C-alpha cells in the first residue's frame, strides 16, 4: 500500500512539474487527444 501511495505522489509531482501550470496541462491533454483522434481517423 505504501508503494502505491508513493508511486501516486511521485507521478503527480512529475506531471505538475512537467506542465508547470494548469493551462499547460490542459494544452498537453488537448494535444494528446488530437493525436488519438488523428490515429482513429486513419
């Protein structure tokens, strides 16, 4: 259980530092969605 919580905390910290802002995270998610949509259209 401790391992799972530690992994969750580290993953969250990594995502927040990678995006720096909520706006940046939203843009990252939007870009990922566009790539998935493009792959689905092929």
